[in-house]
C-alpha cells in the first residue's frame, strides 16, 4: 500500500488505459477521482475502485474548457480533502479521421491539440495550487512514441504529444522547488479490448521486439512507479513502454 491515503486524479479514467491506471493506483492504496467526458464509464471505473476498498469518485469533465477543468479539479480537492497525484491519460488520435496534413480537416487538428495538449495543461494548471500548498506531488502525463519518431498521418498527434513532452520538462524545472515531480510515459502500440488480431503472434512480432502486444497493464505498471515514493528523485523524464519498437520503428 505504497500510496495509502493519497488522492489521485486520472483523466480519461473511463478509457482502457485510464481504467488500468486508476485500478493500479487504487490497488496501491490511493483514492481515485475518475475524470472522463462520459459519465457512465467514469462511474463504472469509480465503482471498481470502491470494490477494491478505496474511495472512488466519478467526475464528468470536458477538459477542453478551462473553466470546467478548474471547477472540477477544485471540487475534487475539496471533496477528497487533498490532492497528491495527477495523471493525464485523456487523449487519443483522430483514428478514422486521420490523414495527411495537407488534406487534414482543420477541425480535427484543433480537436487533437485540445484533448492531447491543451486539456492536460489545463488540468495541471488547475491542480498546481493544491500540490504547491502541500509542497509535494506527482504529475504523470501520457505521451506517445509517435512524438519521438514521427509517423505519417499523425502530424497533429505528434505535435500535441511532442508539446506535452516538452512542456513536462520545463514544468519539472519550475516546480521542483515545491517537491513536485513531473514525468511522462510514452506507450507504443497498445492493444485495445476486443481488437485482438487473428494472427496475434505475427502482429506482435511486427510491432514489438519482445514479440508480444503491449497491454494496458504494462502502461499502468510504469505509471505506478512514477507515482510512487521510489521515483522521488526522478523528474523531467520520459519512460518509453513499447517493447523496443522505437529502437527501429516498424509496422503500420
């Protein structure tokens, strides 16, 4: 129970990776505020947290609105009495609307930057007064290996995640004096539930040098380390969790 009595905000907590992170932190003793745009999925994950014996709070929030973020984060801190850990897991690519930048719908570009860069920075900005007041805290942002190596059709996503990586380094310099650590986790390709390919072994070999598919739990384990006391002297860093894929990008 290395996180006993800590309070963590997990944005995107209703998604696959966010859920895994929320449950991993709860299993380590933290109370979890599950933040998501979808009220139903947020409550489902919060209920799972409560079944683990920890406090689970569902908070519906549009992270693209600074006013909504500020009100929501302040409400969480007031309800829980403190704030210790901030996890920015909300985000994602445009998926079916992805495309080459010269023909990309500018609305898609704006949305990608909103949810992957502006939203996480809003969350951090709203949370910082609470962390500074306690003179302690852990901020962990989910970035991506696409920000490191680039990928065609992902100019918008690369820009957003690259910005998050750069901002995290500068922020780590600024808030270190308050005993606040800021780090990133950059996943490679993470298999989504219900999307296991017919030839799983061949798929894994194309996308990882460890010949298996990255799971949500792989990401959650890395994040737990950065949210725990063991990482108290680690800040401004990016932990890549991709089975070695970024050593030589391969696959689609």
